[in-house]
C-alpha cells in the first residue's frame, strides 16, 4: 500500500512537470499502533464510486466498522449511529489503495515531501500521515457506534444516500428542510428491500425529474407482483416472483400494462399516502375527494410519461420548486409503503407449504 501511495505522488508530479525526476527509494507511512497495522493488512474494504473523486467506502475489521466519505461535502452532519473520527495511516492507506485514488501533488509539493526522506537516509523512520494526506483528495472518516444495530449500515448505497442528504444544502436542487429530513429517514429507515441505488442516483442528479424518475423506477420493479402472486397459487413454484417475472418477459415477452400495474401495487398503500401523492401532483385537489389507487397511478404515470417521452402531446409542465419538494416527499412515502407491503414477497424465495 505504501508503495502505491508514493508511486502516485511521483506520477502526479511527473505529469505536471516533465522535468520532475521520480525515484524508486523505499518509503512508508508511520504506523499509529498495532491495531492500525492490522487494519491495513487484514481489513475488508468495499467502496462505491459516485463520480469523479466522489466515493463512499466501508472498512471492516473484526467487530469494528469504519466509513470513508470523499467529494460529497464536509462531514458537518453525520447519519444516525456514525461518529466522526480522525484519519489514521491504516484507514487512509486502505482507501487510497483499494479505490486506486490518484494524487494531486505538484512537483514542488512532491519534492518537499519526498526529497531526502527515504530508507537509507539518517533518521528516516517513515512519513507521518500529515505529510502525505494533503497530496490526495480529502477523506472524511466515521465509525459506527459499537452498539449500533442499524440495518442501513450494511448497505453502502443507503449510507451514501443518508450522508449526502445530511450534508445537502441548496444545490444542485433546492431541497427544503422537510424533504431533506424525509430523504435521511428514507435511506436510514426505509424498507430493506427498496433498491436504494436508484434514489441514490436521483439525489446526485442536477434536476428534479431525474430524482422523481428514479423513485418511479423503484415502483416499476414491482409491476408484476400482483398478477404473479395469483398465478403461483396455482403452480408448484417456490422461487422468487422477481425471477419468474424475468423469465416471463425474457422468454414470452409478457409484462402487464404499466398504468394498470402501477394502480394494482398502489392499492397496497393506505389512503393517507395516496392523498399525499394526489395533493402533491395536483395542488388544486379539493378536500373530500376519493383518493383511489387508480387516480394516484394516473398522476404518477402522466408525470413519468412527460419526462420519459419527447413528444408534443406529452410536453412536461413547468412545476415550482415547492411542488417538486412535495412530489418527492410523497414518492418516498409511497415507495417505502409499497415495498413494506410487497417487496419481500416479490424478491425472496417462497416458502413451500
């Protein structure tokens, strides 16, 4: 790991200054303690890249669970059950090496940090982390509370979404306080079967329709569940309905009509949630009206079509930032509720009777 780190510093300096001369002297980071050495050699590291110089990583060692965030804003407000910690040589090296991050060092910075500091030079005992970490992108580290049992901490998409929502200020989307709070709760406490990679992709977007569509796609995955539940009652099938849905579409090109299928799964939600959706999509809704699943589906599907298709008859309406905030809150509520009712049944293998 140390060799990779110092090679990247040389590489960056050489790219910026053709006159810079690299060397192959042995250098390393000064270890903090034995536990930090063990992390560097034995930890399990997983990460997701969210764009150029943007990542979230988890570093697991024995019963400890650490997280790293980079390129996603300063760690001002951390998600639930995480506490900020200082970087250590072991944690820093794990992330830089495993995610193959590049150095930003200029030639002068590299010379200052590396010249006459390597094995064989009197009194050299390694580089302090403080000498090296500023030559790479800023890494923020956090540690899961020892007694934390939050399911969301086992899913990097959820951790990333909760972190981004927690740091979200006012750009690129003008997310208000209520939506910010709802997104944090959505990622931290939403039903575990939700495909959280989709809403994570949505909050990284620069426009509202993309965030809406990624939440819509969560619902789209479940379109076949009602019909397939009825079908398998008549068949000796114990696999997941999701797998059966794949086979039917792949082999027979069958799938249900989309708006009808959307209405069928929205019927699993309660009236209060359907009311919130209809009121968000149509602010002029009169109180006392019927909040049926079909009406709810019609609003959602119409907005979906206006942003998926580019036809004159489906031109998207201009909506205010205030309305978009309400729409996304309502969609989070609907996705969470529908997945709580149907997600496990759709995605898990059926229990034979």
